[in-house]
């Protein structure tokens, strides 16, 4: 039988999440560069706009999804670092 320390598994899990997070940050950076705005600024502008721009609306939906994924990954990383996980 092999014994693996919980911390080693935590490090491995966090490394995977950090790789995913890097990809998400690149996507978010692309949107910020494309619109020269932060998510909050872009979101407010979309919500206030009376003009229908489907391209911007599509970007809004995608950007919002990446923001959600970013938050979920950050939460998972924090939980694993605190030791709040189980190995099945």
C-alpha cells in the first residue's frame, strides 16, 4: 500500500485549478483589452444601453461566464488550501 500525504494531494489539485485559472484570466484579459474596460464598466454599459448590439451582448454573456468560472475556481483553490476537501 502507498501512503500519500493530504498536503501532496492538495498541492496537485491546486496546481490543476491554477492552470485552469490562468486560462480564464487570459480570456478575461482579452475582453478587457477588446473593450478597454473592466467587467463592471462593461456590464453597466450593456445594461444601460438602449441600442441592441448582438455582438456586444454575446461578449457580455461569455465574459460573465468567465467571471463566474473565475470566482468558482478561486473558491475551490481557497477551500483546498484550507484542507476542506476529501479524497474518495
